[in-house]
C-alpha cells in the first residue's frame, strides 16, 4: 500500500535529467506522502525517473522500491499480492528464480519477467504497477481486475508520466482551469463521479480496471484489456452455490489477513462487513473492529454494529462525526480525491479511517459485495416491471403517452414511465443525479449523453436478464468510479491499507454464475439472498435477515443547517458560473431549506464540484495538509493511551 510515480522520456537518446526536473519530480512525489510515510526512494537515470512512498506491510525491513530485478527491470508496485508465497515457490521450481527479499513486490517483478502478460490473471490481489524494461526501453503498466488500486497517466511531448494519484502528475500538465474537460463534468453531473478513463483534466487519464499498457518512445501508449468481469447466470443447485460462496469467502478472508502489521476490520450494520468480521474473527480472536455514525437520529449504525460485535465477541471502537467535523475537513477530503466524488458516505469513511489508523495498519472492508451478489434495492426494479416490459411495442407506446399526460404525483405515473422506458435509458448507475433534461437545464455547455458511457455495457450483456445487465453496468462504472475511489483515498489519507476480500478471484467466480432467483428470489424482501444463505451460522441472525441500510449520511439535514449556509455561500461566490447555472442550483437549495422537495443530492453534487473548482482552479481555498505522518505500527496506540491525531 503505497504511492508511486514514474517518468520515461520520449527522446531517442536521453541523457541525465536536469536538476530542475529532479526537484519538480521529488516535489510531486511528496504530494503522495500520506500513501506511504515509512520510506521515500527516488531513482533517476538517463531519461527515466521512479519514485516511491512506502507503507510497509510485508517484509517491512526489506522489499524497498523502486525494485530492480534480473538486471533488466525497474518496478514500482502499489498493492498486495496475497498468493505471493505460492507464486514464489512456483517461479523457483519452474525457472530457478532467485529472490533477495521475502516480499510480494519482488515476486510480482519475477512473475512479469518470466511469464509476461500471462502473469496478470495469476496475481491474487490488488495492484497498480509500472515495470520498465531497460533492455528494450519499453514501459509496461497494469491495474488489477476490479480497479481497487488507482493509476493515472499523462503523455506529453517530453514523455510518459504515471502516478498513484493525479496530484503527482498535475505539475507536469497544463493548469487545471485551462484543461478542464467539460465532457467529464457532464458525466459527473449524471453519475456523481467521473467515470474511467476520464478525469476533469483533459490530458490526464486513468488506466481502466483490468487493463495494461505498453509504451515505447515514438510508439505512444498501446492499451490492452486483460480481464473483464462478467456475470452470466447459470443453472446451479442452491446448496452448491451457497457452499461455494462460503468456502471462497472464508479462504479469501484468510488470505487477506496476512500481514506483518496489525490488522482490523470495518463493521457497519450490514451483512457484508459482518461476514468479513465474523470470518476474520475466526482467524484472529482478538480482532479489533471500527464503525462510524452521526449524532442525528436515524443516521447511525453504531448501535447495530456494537450488537454484532458483542455477538461475535470482538472489540469495537466507534466514531461519531459532527457537523463541525464536516465543515472543518471537507476541503481536505475533496482535495484528496483529485476529482470530486459527490457520494456523501465518503465523509464518515474519512473519519472512520482516521480512528482505525490509531490502532492498526490494515483493515478489511466489504466493498464489492453489492455489485457481485445483487445488493442494491434498485436491482429489484426489472422484476416489478416485468409485466409491462413484456407488452407489445404498440401498447407500451400508448402507456408511455398516458404517463406523459398524467399530472405529476399521480399514483401509477412513475410505474408507467419506468415500465415503458428501455432499460438502457432508464438505468445508468446507482447514483443517477441529474437526468438528461435536468442536466441540460443546469449546464451552460453541451455534451454527449450518459449512454456514451453505458451503451457498450448494455451491448455486451444483450444475452442476459436486466438484473445481470444492471450489475454489469455498476461493476464497470459505480464500483471503480465511486466505491473503490473513496475506499482507497479515504483510507490512504491516514496511511491505512484497506483490503476488500469480496473482490477476490475465487469469490468473483462463486458469484459470476448465480441465477437471478438466487440473488433476488420472488417474495423475499432482502437482497443478496445467496450470500445471506451462505452466511447462515456465521453471521448473527439479527444482521443476516435484516434489510440493507447502506451507509446513511444526513445530507438532507446538513443542507438545512450551518452546512447549508456554507454551501449557499460557496455557490454564491464560485467562479464556475460559466460552466453551471449556479443561481438555478441556489434556487434548488432554497427550496430544500424551506422544507420543499428533497434536492439534497443535486445540490450536494454541484457544491462538491464548486469546492473542487475553488481548490484546483480558482485557488481561492488553500488546503493545508492537517494530517500528521503515520506512526509506525510498533508505536500505534492501544485503548487508554493518550494520543492526538489531526
């Protein structure tokens, strides 16, 4: 778990990099200090530079990066390979590979050296790495299957830059305002995040999940997809499916527990984190769990999490987030993201990670379960609309016209509208902030429709049912663009490694063929039925049978109090009015504050962009890093010992 930075010159015969570039590269790497405060290493050569900020988890005394291998490769690697010991033994047996360390970084380098691209599907874990072949002058880079670890790219006339976060590339690119990508902003207003491979900077892109690149001077970037998650419902025996899920998740949690530093877990009210905690407690009886909530009634999962922890016999440390916490730290949170993400649940995650970092260096978390096992309530929509969807086209056109003329709020109108709208137009992700008509009203520019992002995903799932198509859309948009971005950035802000056992090859394989009636059986009100059945006798029954709550955040209440005052001032003073009709959005906020319709998600989405704009473009808000360097694990505080953070 670290921060990497790399540069390779495009000049045919590059010489040593000059002092000015070296200073700029070192300063850019310093912006990633929160990702790896344990060690800083930079290697400069003729036409290349590699930098690394290390958070030492495995083989802590050695495995220093940048890492050289076989006299040919220089490698920087962010992530964890959970099967590195098995791969190490295999490489020794097959190729007489020689290793100077006991860590996973050198195993990854050796695997790529001997197996090339074929090594990627064999890596069980999360990774973003850059490997430079000094013999051929070729640079290789790859990102893990689901996009757990980030990797940004910038190609200029000077060469290719890569980094774990965009802020490490910004100094070498055009100013953010001059290069602001309006297409990315348009998609942000739809999805509440900027989808891969875009960023709000026109010239900086993210390597998409499951992709690799090859770059040579003069040859540019060649991108290849090495993995695409796909959900293809099959006929399976229920008990066989449950057994396979249980075995795969048990093995995954066991693998994810391996570390040479303290390991804990996040715990909310849901079955996902409870399953992880229950299985982890079997491996580590003194497991320490962490949860977060708000003081506002109905917006805290702490009580349920405490009951679960008590039933599992594990220790729980809660964190209560106040409005003052939000106002104080929100600029820092947005600055950490590089591009805004308007998911308010990243705010409690920031404070949850801050608390956990005082006690452990690694935490397990439940991301990925909903997308794989059918955990979102919206996935039930195709089942409820099935009768309308099967009607002849002519009849559906008539019902659609009827829905259009019915007054707003009339019972049945929404049902008819949704039932007569093709799923490709109706569902474009879990957030869906501004619909096309609203977006046209709020934007001061034109853009491509949201289908530019989702159309090919529906085309690739034309042979499966609508529920599987919706999951597929979320696996390729919502999961890497929102869920995993906030997980990585909010944990790494506190030098805390977050691991996701659900996004494991074996767990994915157990979920990929589940039929819809095992994920969302008729007459069953809970989601993720197969997972819940698999967790019988493992997860407390009070959680296993409960409805999904999500991570509730009081955005609606925030905007009616002091935070709402702050948002109104932000909108009133923002210089982003040439991009967004901010007075219109202030009107939505005024309506919301007066007790009218709930406009919180729309207002919050625009406000987070304006906050980003003030930080990155206007420079009117300056974020000083308030986060101290992480203490090494031996100095982590145990309960009862005084320690001041942040």
